[in-house]
C-alpha cells in the first residue's frame, strides 16, 4: 500500500495561519510515503514568502516532489529578473531541480515544471520533458505511473473546459505510450478527481486529480483542501480533505480500480459537511462532482 499527500497552491503571502497549522497536523496524521506539491508555493515570489514555504516544507519529514507554479517565478513587474533569472529565488529556497521523480517497486511519480516564464500564466511542456517522461516509463515498466504538474494536463469529464498546455497533442501521445495512469495538478483552486476525457486509445485510461488551494485566502468556491491518495495494487482511493473552520476533515472520497489499463469508478461519497463554508470565506464550499455510485473502500 502506498500513501501520497497531494498539496497545491499554498500561496504563502496569503496563507491563513490557523489553516496552515491544521494542514501540517493533518498531513502528519496521514503519514504519507510521498508528499507532492504541485506549485504556487508563493503569491509573489518574494523572499519572505519563500522563507515561509521552506519552513513549512521542512516541518513535514517525508520524501517530497515539489515543482514551481506560475506564481513562483519573478513577476512581470520585474521584467529583467523575469527574463534573466526567473527561478532565482525558487532555486535558492526550494531546490535547484525543476523536474523530479519518485519510484519504488510499485509506483513511479514524475513531476515536471509546466511554467513558461515568457507567458503570463499559461502552461507548457518541452520536447526534453516529453522525452524524459518516456525514458522513465521505459525504465519502470511494471509500476503504476503518475504525472504531476502545476497546470492541468488532461480535461476531466465533469470539469469545465480549461486552457490546454502548449504541446498538448504531443503530451497526449506520450501519456498513451507511457501508460500514465494518474495526472496530478493544481492551478484551478478546485478539488476534483475523475476520469479524463482524452484522445487516447481507451476512454478512462487517465485519472485526473486536482487539488484546491491548501492554505490561502484565494478561494474559488471550494474550501482549502488537499488530496490523500491511497494505492493498493490496482485500487486507488482519493480523499479530498478540506478545512471546515476548525480542522481538516474528509470532504469526499472516491474509489477506482484499474483493469487492463482502464480506470473504473468503484464508488464515491461526499460528506454532508462538504457544503459548509470555511471560517475565513464568505463562499460555501460545494460538494465535489464525483459520480454517484455505491462506495467500496480500498
């Protein structure tokens, strides 16, 4: 069994201290074997924001895969830094690498930077990164493969259309050839997991998992939340764990089974508490758009 905590869009500089404290406690309670953070650690890539992000990450003693988001590079109002050294502070406080991999005998997780410094907030993937994904997939042919980026990689079937990454067609081809099973992302500030609508060989062969903003006030109708993924063989359970005003609690749970390269929905349950508004927001947090089916846990 493998446990993964998926956080995104921390946006230090807009964080809520109480939410941050409870988030760390919730992650430690889960005891993940891997922590994946899909970008936007900061709000404006300022020194103090990166320092706060670094302290938070250091407080979580687990293997980590971290990638930048579009908020983690030098801002547009600093054009010289944006042009010459967009990742300077990210490199200084977080890590030198922009892409990374985690693997064991059951699981392969690849995380790549989808940030394009010369665009406002749109994402992209390079030819080098596509080749890198293919190479890792060939090296680990038996593991279940996950791919993580800040920007959404695939379009989920019940999620409103989102802007595609540049090189989208090439990415779809690599997802198919590399047999990527799960795509993790953030950027949208919404919690969601579901089958992806992609032009691959088999409908449902990719599962899209989005994480809401974990700690910030930049809410878009969903509460502060993160995802817990529990993998047991071909079974995957995704728990959206949201802040309810006092603690992080399970908002919704979905379960999937992968057969012959295709995901099947085993069930989904949304907690009645999921409709409650977080304490620092005037907006309610709607239940997640999971398929209605009897839930069978993994």
